[in-house]
C-alpha cells in the first residue's frame, strides 16, 4: 500500500463511533460451537494480536469481541483513548502508539528530536501506568543521510528516552519497514541496520519490530535472519507478499514454517496480524490467519 499512512489511519479511528448494536455485533460475533472451541484449541506457543488499522471499518468494540472469542490476546497500534475498551474485553495493548510524529519524521533527524523527546517522555509513563510494555518508534526517512549519520542521530535522540523507559520498564520498539514499495526512503529498512542501532544503544529497553511482510520485500531470507537476530526482536507483524493481504497459500511466504522458526527461538511475545483482508468476511480471514500461525 504505497500511499498508506498508518498515523492518519489511526487518527481516523479515534473519531469512529461504536454504534455496536446497530452494526450487528451480536450476529457477527456470537459464538457457535466451532467458534467457542477457538479459545481452548489454540496452542499459544506465543501470543496472538491483530493490528487495529487493518480492520478500521469495524467498530473497535466489535473487533475486540471477535478477537477475544478467537483466542487473540491483544490489539496492536492503539493509543490511550482506546485502552479502556481493550481492558473491558480483557485484551492487551502489545504495541502501543501515539508518541510518534509520523513514519517519515523520526529519530534519525535532529530537527525532530525536541518534539519527539517531549512526546515520548509524556507517553512512556502512561504506557507503564496502563500496565503495558511496548511503545512503537520509527527511524524516519533517510533524506540523504549515510547509515553512520542515521545511527548517530538516532542514538542521540533515543538515549535519554531509553533511560526513561528503563525506569518505567517500558521498551521502545523501532519498526523495520521496506523502502522499496510502501515507505520510500525509510532508513531502518534492513534488519542489520536496526540491530546495529540496538547494539549502539546497548539497552534491553530498545528492541525491533520485525515486520515479516516488509523484510521479505527488502531483504528476504526471513527465517535465517530472525533466527540470527532474535535477541533484538520484541514483536512480529505479518502480511501476505505481494499485496499485504491474507497470509494463505495465494502468496509467497510460508507462514507456518516462519512461525515454527519464531517458536524455535524461544520467543514469548506477540505475533500480530497486519494484513488488509480482501475477503468479504474479514473476521473469517483473521480467524484463518490465527489458525495458520498457531504452531
């Protein structure tokens, strides 16, 4: 989705009204025998989540009810306004957002450090107070910067925030995004780049979000890469390649094999579905994805 702007999509979600009854949440999410089994049949080798923005046409209450019934344990990429709804359904917020400016103006550019440091310094305690752990961040666009300049700028911008995060037991998690199709010029577009930044920061309170879709596009070699660098990875996102749609057998990634590789690393965190469903029954697509990843 080359023109996709997650920040804008999420802002739109905050204004969505949840007229749940009139939208048929009862019929859409009422458990039958097959659905009721989902909670007990998931292996839960790791935790399952789903990204809110991919299902933005569903009221949050409806998505939460369906997710809970499927055995999903969290909803990714929601901010403080929506945390009470997640708590109502007993769901986690495994990857919080709301402190970033956008995906292009990030920590690799000193022009944005003051604003980012203010916003993250305010959000980190809120994440901790809500009982959550991970808060997303972004490198920003390269804008002609060398790798070395990008690393140095990110370290300078992130260091004080990483120290604050450690005090609150929060982890700042930088997402790996492809710069070939969706996020042209994004700097943290290779796993090795993100790992080098993590090494320079030298803190368990800075990790990476390994987006399988994005890294398949930019570098491939998914299983070997995540196996080698798993100590630096706090979270995973999924989607089908090409197209960022369902993760079934119509796309090129072998998700059951990838999930088995993640499991083999001893990963105990979340794998979140971040595909844009094409099927008319979007919740059925989500259920199928969870079952495919439940290894």
